[in-house]
C-alpha cells in the first residue's frame, strides 16, 4: 500500500462504513474475530481486519424490523443524523452476517441461535440481489440493535484516494452461533486474543491498519466480553495524519 503526505486540493469525500468487533470469552480470556483480507482487494489488501464494509443505500430502509436503541440514540452516540445512524447499524448487522455468518437478529423466541439455517441468503446479500430489510422480512426476523454498542469513529486520512467514514461497533458472539471465514474477501479467519494479534503484527506475521491496531490495544485491557460490552465510551471522530520522515510516511494519531 502506497501513501503520500501531499494533501489534494479536493479530498475524496469519505463513504460511510461500519466495522464490527466480534467478542467472545475463550479458555485464556477475551478473544476477537479477525480476518486477513485477500491480496486482490482494492482497499486494505492483505491487512488483518474486523468484519465490516461500506453502507449500502438500502441500509437506510425504515421498514427494517428493529429492536433495541432507536436510530435517534445511535445518532447521538455517533454525532450524526438519524438516517445515517439507521444505515450504519443496518450495515453493521448485514456486513457481519455476510463476512462471518454471525447474525445479530432474533425472532419472538429471542436471538437467533443457529444462523447457519440462513446461509443461503449470504451470497444474495453480498451481490445486493437481496436487501437486509427484505431478508429480515422473509425470515421473520428482527434486527437486534441491542446486541451492538458504539466503540469508535475513524475517518481515512485526506491523502487517500479511497476514503471511509467508519463507525466501529462491538458485539458479543450470540450463544449457539459460530463465526466462519466463508467470504471471498478474506483468505483466512480466526479468533485471537488482542495481545496475540498485536504480537503477530509487531513480529511481521500480519499487518494492521491504525484503527485495528488501536482497537486491539484498547481491548487488551479487558478481561471479558461482557466487560467490553458494558463499557460506556465517548465516541469522537479520529482522522490520522500522514507525516513524511525522510523516505518514509508515518501515521500520526492525535
């Protein structure tokens, strides 16, 4: 990935995106679900990331069945509009299901315990043949916004040609569900303790973007998924700065 510290006259307008940090309690403590993106990806190729992606225009569909904090509350958390907040939460649920098979939704009897029964819908969601609203309606499911919590807000540096305005969420893996790597966007997927993921990056065994690195550092301070989920955070937008030092470009986070 090549970077430049030169600020363009007209920076690219960042696209709204959602990233979900899936959590679970492993035998040795808190674990997060990470995926290594395939080398052919246009953005973050080869990087180790959390599931997520750009908002689809249909994610703002007000007909989505909804339970939990309303869009107005999410708008307060992320300092935005209700329409964007609704789209972000829907994108978070949709992208998590597309990329990991984890479905943050439920029916009358509670949260989905076996998301594999809806696996056939994943490719249709990925291709945009099916919207999240239509999928939930057909399956008789309700989006569970209460299974998500706001965590961070990162905006790609202005020098980048492909920019995202990304809100980070945390979610605990629902009981009975499994996260998989059945996505064409990732070459591998795994659960890992935050400190071990950081050690891999420091040893050169993986590559992390600043938001992923910072999030892992923060999560390494916690001992359980419940503790992370219960944490209340003030979410402020972070835009890293690219600074040239000789023949190298350094990322500075203020």
